[in-house]
C-alpha cells in the first residue's frame, strides 16, 4: 500500500503533468521535495508513464515545435537540450524530422540577416566571425552557417 507521501507526490505530479509536458527527468526533479525513497520515485514515474501523464514522444514534439517556432533555435541546440532532459534518441530524431527543410533554411536566413543588420560595420573578418558565432550559438549546423554567411559577405 502506497504511503501518504507517495499519494501526495502522485497528486502533485499528475496535476503538474496535466497542465504542461514533462520529461521523466523533470518529473523526478519536481518530486524531490517529497521525502520518497528512490524506488518509490521510480515507481511514481513509471505509474505516470503508464497513465500517459508522461510521454516522451509527445514531450519531444512539443519541445521541438516551441523551440523552433518561438525561440528560433537550430537543430543542434534543440537536440542538445532534449538529451539533457533525458529523452531517448529515437524520440529526438522523430521530433527533429518534423521540422521541414524549407522552414529551417528560411529561419537560418532570417536570423543571419537580422543579425547582419544590427552589426555596426558588417564588412571585416571580425564581423563575419561574430555572425558565425551567433548562428552557431543558435544551434545551426556548421556547413549551413558557413554557406549563409558567405552569401552575406561575398
């Protein structure tokens, strides 16, 4: 029979997970304020998975959608953050494939042009390096960044 603390944690997490998508790792962190044994925490996470409160496929799709459309991140940064959240590689690749190449290239181009126009003297080598660094930090792939910057700095 589950303890009183386990029941409180279950109610707390099921409420949180019904309002927002959570990965297992995030849910585990959220239940750390309850005094549960590691076995009970793992059982709790498994129970939430069984009842579909926690679903890594759904989480990764929502995460990719939000980070791409609202934060305007590239694939590398999205993949890195999903791995940090403990999402399996299969779900990461499936979610990343939902980004169309046309939209991806368009986003890269828009971000590059937007940054290019904010630069004081976008002529020299240092400016080119700054733009490349900016796009790398946004999570875009090296080859794509290089090609895009070459278009702006002929």
